[in-house]
C-alpha cells in the first residue's frame, strides 16, 4: 500500500522504457515545460551513462532546439557521467548538444588531496595535459569539464563532505581557490561555502550508515520542515514513536534541527565571494592557458613542489599572465 511503497523521484533514466515510441519525446517535453515556467538557463542531467549515445544526443538536441527558439542560444547542459573514460565518449558522441561533464571521479579526489597537502601538485595539474587522462583535450580545454569539490552523492571516494575530513576552513578555502582559478567550469555545491561537514563528530557513531550513505551529503540549509528529533530519539529504530518520516533527510548541519544555516558573513563564504569576484574581473583567470610553475622552498633549487608545500601556477591569455 501507499504506506509501504512511496517514491518521490525516479532512481535514474533506466526506470523509463526509452526505446518505446514517444517516451523520449514525452520526457523532453516535460523539461521544456520547466524551461518555459522557470526561465532557467541550464540543466544537470543525471545518470547519462545509463542511456545510449543516440538517446542522449536526441534528448539534448531537443532541449537545445527548444531553448534556442526562446532566445537561449547558450542553454547549458552538463551530464553526470561518473568516469573520465565514459565522459569522454559521451562528450564526443553527443557533440555540441552536450556542453560539459561533471568531474566527479578522479578529478574531484585529486583536488581534495591537493588541497589537504596529501599529494604532489603535479598529480592534479598533469591531469589537464592532453593524453594524460581519458578526457584528453576536453580536460585540456577546460570548457567541457565542470569541477566539483563536494557533490550530492560522491560516486567515487567516501560519502563525506570535504569539510568532514578537514582540520579547519582554510583547507576548504584552498580547495575552492584552486577550483576557481584553474581550468574547468567551477561548481560549488551548496553548503561548501558554509563549511558544512555533516552532523557533529560526537553524534556520528550512532548514525545509521554514517560515511556510506549520501543522506549525510544533503543537509537542510534552511531548516527542514520535518526535522528528525534531537539526539538518539531521532534515530530509526530507537525513536520514541514521534511519527516523523525517517526516510526524509530531516537534519541540518552540525547536528541542528529546524535551524537556518546560511550566513553571508561566514569567513569562508566571504573569501569564496572575493575570489569569485576577482575571477569575474579577469578573463585570463577564466580562459587562460594553464602552467604549473617550479618553486624554490627555503632557498632550495627551483623544482616541482612536493605534497604539502607552497605551489604556484600561471594562467596566460594573449599578453596577460
């Protein structure tokens, strides 16, 4: 019955018989409706790797044509394809109908480790070299790659926000600065700019599936309407029969319930805003070629920076560096 079976969203595109006549057209028309209703400028398309190249091309092409007819010639479509090799195939196959792929596989992990001082900077920067990774020239150009630090499901690596493993906000500041000032289209997941790290550490040991379930990547920023009860009474199986729906995320960051957690004066938010403003002022920081530079630490000969050391890079566009 309805109490036992309820779905608020389809799991992925495999839920649809896309080969059946009319299905893909009906789906495209549903998204056209939302473009017309909301005047949005782009979509993130989930689970693209579960459809054929032809289906992806036809769907994206239909959306692009509709948007163009409304005057949106640059309507942006980014695909969730959680593997560099798959992303390269779909970008090539779908062509101009698909703008970019989310860099949620090895690229996100490399950015994470670089920002924490755990890896050599060359590991992250060399991934943009042509031929060094399956994305090849797509990564080298940067305009086909959407970089992320946090994501809503973290297909690769632990299902934890970046801040959950950070010692302080400076690590997130480093990560977002690198993200904003290197090749790629930066995408900031909500809450990263507020230092969201999931529930407080003291609460995690009794949370079901902590670290292995994406519910902990989806805190409610603006106070959930149906928050979990505080403490152990909000844990499924341990609650006091409070009638709350435990399938809802229902919790805010840092162990809060029913609280708004957006602060425009938060230091990390202000730093990210400042770097974003600088990026907007200088085309070279958005479109320039990229070079990792040799450095000299404490008078040593110039060479490649090691893990945890200061590193520098250049963006060059015409005669600006």
